[in-house]
């Protein structure tokens, strides 16, 4: 009986979820809107970012993790707000001649992520909770498959890479 439970888990790997480009970029967007928004600490001291922090996102998304429809509805609402914030920041920074160094979630990223939610091997609850865990984690370096375009912590110093919006 124990082997029958383990057999279904042998058909896939957690990294199929965590190394998905859409998963990574949406997790980075969550991270940019929560962990790295507002005031951050660097080697030079605290820096006040003009990025609005999104409070309660983990609770809102987590409460809908059991339903694919409800989870993607709540995630879509967050991504719309996040995109609006990116556009506001980009407009302001363009006037100063500076680029916006935050992840832009693309339709391809959404399609990649939706494939994970549709994959019956994983289930919405697992994918949703992993997304939240990655979204609220401290990322020390860009992932191999990810285009680095958000602040990355190197030690305790924030290093920003350039961003090209597609």
C-alpha cells in the first residue's frame, strides 16, 4: 500500500514546477511587490524604493490555493495591479532617463504557468503554495533559465540588472 502512494510521485519531479520560466517570473513579480518593495537594506544603508508594497497577497492567494479557478482569478488581479505599478514607475523613471529594473510578466510566462496548473500530476494546491514560497523567499542569484531583470541580493547588497520589456 505504501508503494502505491510513492509510485505516483515517481512520475515527476518538483523541479518541473520550480524551473518553469513562467513560474519563476511570476514568483519574481510577487517578490518585487512584497519582499523588495518599500524600504530595503544595502551595504550603504537603507534605500526607499518607490515601489508600492502589496500587503496581504500571501493570504489572498493562499486562501484560494485549493481552487484553480479562484487561484488564477486572484493571481490575475494581482498581476494586473503589478503591471499598472510597473507602468507608473516606468513613466516616472523615463522622465529621469532611468530604466525600470523590475520583472515584466509576459503572456508567454502566463501560458507556461497555466500549463503547470492544468497538469494533473501536480494539482493547484501544490503549484500555488510553491509559488508563494518562492515569491516570498530571498533570492540570492538569478536562476540559470531566468533573464535577470529584478533586484538580486548579493550578500546584503542589492544589485540591479537591466530590463528590456518585450
